[in-house]
C-alpha cells in the first residue's frame, strides 16, 4: 500500500524582481533577478497569490494596480511587496515639481499647476475636497463603528468663490516636509511654510520658509490618487496584500497601504466641530497610562510642552523600543529630543498648576529607590509611585516623595479644582471583587479612588487625602470600572467616565452590555453618585468596546465632551476601535447629544485587520487657541510592525 504524502507547508509562490534604477530593467522583461521589471506596476499585474514582489532601491512614482489578492483565510497566500533588505524603497504619489515661480509678495510665490492635471479624465486633487467621504454602508460602520450621519459636503471645491478657499486633496512637499494648506491668500501671506490653491484652481501659491523660492531643494507635488489601487471591490475584512520595508507616501487619498495624509479637515455642521490632522512625529506616542507620559506645558509664560515618545522605527521587540523625552517650543508643531539635563530622566508624567506656576511630575522607582523606566511598570507590584515639584519649569526639582496610594494602581486624571485643591483619580485592581475570584488566578476587577491634594504653605510639596471611591458590582462589569477620566463643569460639579467590560448572559443572570459608565460628584470628589451607563438623550445606550475614553470641558465654550470609540450595537471585547468619536454631554441630564457626535478618525476600507483602530491617545488644550490637541497613532496597522509608526496631531476646534 502506498502511503499518501501530506505536505506540512503551503506551496511557495514565485518571486518577481523590480529594479527601476538598473539600466537593464524593463517592463517587457520576465521579472527575474537578471532581467527585472522597471516598475512595481508591471510586477503587480502578473503576481499571483503566494507570490512576492521584491523591490530594489529607488523612488517609484506610480499608482500600482492591485489586480488580485490572496485568500483571506490563509495569510501565507497574501501577495507580498517587499523592499530588498537594507535598501531604501519609496513609492510616491507625487512628482517632482520644478515650475517657474513668480514672486507676488515677501517670500510668497505662485506657479501654475501641471497641464496634465487638467486633461480629459485626469485625476486632479487640487479641485477636490479634502474632507473624507462617508464610508460605504456595507463597510466599517456595519462592523461596529457608530455612524454619526455627517453631511458629505461637495466633492469639488475649485473653482471657488468668496474669500474662503476650502482645502483640497492636493499637497506640496519641500525637502520632504509638507507645507500647511490654508484657506485664504491673506493667511498664506502671514504664515511661512504654507500654501493655498487659487480660487480658479489653476495655480498654487506658497509662502516658503526662508523667504525664497526653492532652488536646490526637492519640491514634490501630489498628482496621484493612490499608491496602491485595487481593480476590484474590497471585502470588508480588508485587502489581502502586505507591504514590507517600504516608505509609501504622498498620495492624495492614501488608503491602508500608505502613510496617512498629513493634512486634512473634518467638519461637522451639526456639532460645529472641525478636526485638522497634521503630522506629529516619526514614532508612536505612548498611550494613556502611567507607563506613558501625558502632555503638559512647562510654565505659565512659555509655550514649551513636554511629553515622551516610543520610537517604533527601531527594529526590535515592541517592549524594547526606546522611550524618549521630547519637548516642543512652538505649541506642538515641531518636537526635539531631550538628551540630558533635569528633564531627560526619569520618564514621567507632568502637570502644571497654572495658578501658581508649580510643575509636578510623578513616576515609579524600584524597591531600591532607583528610577524605573520600564514600559510595563504597572505590572510590577514592587514599584513605588513618587512625586516631585519644581518652581522653575523643571530646571530644579524638590525631594522625591513616595505616595501612599497603594501598589497595584494606575494613575489617570490629575487636575486643579476651582476650590484650589488638586484632584487625582486612580485605578486600583481588587481581584477579590471579581466574580471569577478564586477560580481565575489572573482575575482583575477595578475600582477608582479619588485623592485630594493641598499645597503646603511653602510649596515644597503636596499633602494628599484619600477621598471618594467609585465601584460597581460584578454583575454590571466583568472587570469593574477602570481608566477613569474626569473634568470639572463650570458650575463646579465633577463628571467622570469609566471603561467597563461586558458581562455575558447566562442561566443565572441577564448579563450587561459593553458601554461607558459615568458618575457625578457634587463635593469635589469626596463622594460620587452610583455609576450609570452612558446613553443618548433618547435613552439608547452609547455602545462602546472595552476601550479608553476621555472627557474634557472646553474653556472656549464651557461645554463638556467625551472622546471614545462608539459602536452601533452591543459588542464583546476590546475591539473594534475602528472609528474614534467626540460627542457633547448635556450638563443637565448627562446624556450624549446624538446630533453632536462627530468623527475624529476612521480606518480606511482596505485596512487588513479587524484589530486596526484608534485608542490610547494623549491630549492637551492649546492655551492660546483654546483648541484641543489630541496625539495618536494607528494601532495594529494592516501589516503590523513597519506599517505606520508615525504619530499624528488632531487639532479639534470647538464652536464658541
């Protein structure tokens, strides 16, 4: 009897070689190592499932068609587009732009856009709106993301009439840096490093930093819709290809396989909220935990902001990537790394008491007193939480004082109350309260504890008093209430929201959906009302995954908002987090106003993982503009490590 042979691996596909800089390269070649293709597009047209397209160094300015994909159930079948190891490969949606610049003001120049953009059936991003179109009805919102019903707006915004020139999908880069697109000629004249598309859509007007038109610099103009463009409708689960080791950029509507476009505006006519997205840093921002720094001003007079970033560009394990202290001297527009001095170490969270100018920082130390900068410190019970204060913007620091807040905790909102006290709400793990206590060794169940602080007369430190506790029974949440975020209303009341986890229905109980819980305190956190599920004004739950959320009272208008991932139906688990929302809270009923729900960010329809999402941001109100700056990077990118480790700043503008 002949035994059946059963292989233990999927079949290997072919390798197609691309080497645009080699003289023998041609798209008429067979795509072998000896006779490579010249363009990535030529290889993409012949690639089959299981195949790899291996790309040698160079800049490829093309829109690559995706004519087929792998099997979504067999990751090994996905078509892989990979850079040759050690080689720099760029796929760009831009072309080199070298026009005849005409000076029309100090440092301000204009030039005609390429004639090819105006040919019949040509794609012209300089006449199209940059406001993202609503997702198709069968796409992400059906997978869980709440659709706030935002108006689509016009798709063509050039030619334009009137003094306001709506932003377009077009973009210009000078030495790899994107200029900021503004909405009027007057604004461009006033702001170096900016541009605008003329009202007739024929010219681009730029205010170059340095006051002169670029001569030796590389100027690039976005001319292509996409870097990768499928020739078929994409399934809701994503496009089954992978990119490895490539920089994919500059497309007008980049989608899942290109780094996010660095500038765009979302406007919601119902809420009056506008969101501007800009590039923040080529690394990922740490999330909203004690292990990751927040954002804080250093003084009441200077615009310097401090934070930390996790450098995701390093090729190492995620938990081993270096954490760097960074500061911005221009309101979070640009950042520089702090390499030495009193702010370089430890990695800490900062808070500025703007009433007295005292700067506070808190961080962990090991049992021997040494600073502990591990990114997973909250998992180590032997760590101690300490606090220091500085009277001079962090140049000198007082004695590090150990806080008796407990060990198995994570610290969240620290703020100054109207009565002059400091308010701190923390998360404590009390696994003995879990319904799984005694049966699950790693059971978790969170409660939230308030602490109130009072400055000592000499401002040498803060004395803390244990105050109100927030908790819920185990039949309302499988993990209690955690990740507390609070704000103070104009009338002095405190409003806090909490992460909560679903309780599955069983024979013994009806279960409880995954929502956000909230609580209110009328006495500065000494006592809290019993937590309730957050609802819209019609009593319907604001469904949410088990995820981070924050709340904020705008000093521009005194209104209260929450930011979180809202779902359109019940859900179990931490995902999806594919759409991030902001919604106003009614200060009388503490219901979410449905008509104000606005999208901050949403994943593209081609993201290849249900795990792709937006969460664990940091934020800080701009003290001058009164806008909210939210800093966030994409979580679990479609090809995971190496996709887009960049951080982006979302500037949220509120109505007056």
